[in-house]
């Protein structure tokens, strides 16, 4: 996954200027689905899925929700499950992690799925344990 430009700038300001980002004290992160690449200049709404019943999933910023390793990787500890699709579906190609449950929050990370996900009536999209991995290099 790559960071958005806003997320990169927030991190630089935090490390070098001591400026805590707007999302720095937030207790949660929000995972969203995207039908195309939100890009480095995008926010959480950029190319976001709009299938019937879709909403972002709230995940706590904690060691009980995310695990890190010495190889600079972070992964979800539990499955991340989205609401089941109603009548109108979409094809999802990207996942994003951001700062807001709704609206144009800061897109912290985004990345392509290994395979497209066709979501239609009755389909419940989810990421299994340890399948949503973010790395730094």
C-alpha cells in the first residue's frame, strides 16, 4: 500500500516539526473499498464504492486490531467485514485506510487488491485475518 500525499506530508511535519496530524489522536481507522485507484492526491471518497448498503468499516488503532513485525509490515488481526450488498453492486479494485467514517477524510494508505472483487446482491466483502497488509520501506 502507498501513502497519499496528504499522509506523507502529515508524517514529515510530525517527525521534523513536531506537528501532530489532525488524525494523530484518533482512536479509530476506517477501511474503505474503491472501484479505481484513489491515487496519491485522492481522499477517502475518491473512486469509493457505492454499492447498496456500503459503508466504511471502523477498526481501532490498537495492538488488539493490528499486528506489526520486524519486517516493517502491519496486518489486521481479525477479519474485516463490510455490509452485505443490496440490489446495486460494483467491482472493487482497491482498498483504502483513512481517518474518517464518512466524507472526504485523509486517505492514509491505499493499495490494489490482488484480484478484482465483483460485489453483487447478497455478497459480503471481507478481508481475512492478516490479509490486509501495509508495509513501509
